[in-house]
C-alpha cells in the first residue's frame, strides 16, 4: 500500500470496547511503536500497561479535573488548553462543571490503557 493511501484512509478512534486484547497483540503493537521517530532519535518515553479495573477507575478519576476544565472552556467558546490566550474560566467554574462522560468513560471501557510518560530532557536537542 502506498504511503498516501495509508495517510488518507487511516481513521482515529475515540471509542473503545472491553474486548480482550491478547498479550501477543499488545507486545507486537508496542514493539513496532518503539521504532517511531522521536526528537534526536531519543526514546525518552516509558509505557505502562494498565489492565486492572481499579487502576483504570483511578486513572479516570485523575482525569476528571482536566475534563472539567476542557468542558468549561468549550462552554464559553474558548479553545481548550490554548497557551497563547489566557482562559476566562475561573477555578470555581471549572470545579462545578461536570466532567463529560466522553472524556472519562473510555478509560473505564477499554480492556487495556497505555499510560505514556515522556522525559522531555531526553526528547529535545541541546545542540
């Protein structure tokens, strides 16, 4: 398949199922991912595989403040996480905004969640 065919026919998914993901399949995905390009060809990332339901519930709860801020910013017409323009949304508004289920439920539904951590000191070139 040609590169441009791949680029124009690949979709992004935001819906997940609880269908089991065999370890062999997950290993193959992660093994191939390690060849993805990175700044300076440095692999300053770590991946934690989470299958445990209680841990996924904790990750979902941990994401609620960000989901609330995102929803509050959308509600006032802002682009969430915009680093150029300051948000007009205050902490009290963020706190009382409900976290949208579309932001928290996927972590609960997915059979496997990958937590990716990046050490930015290794990803940027100092040269």
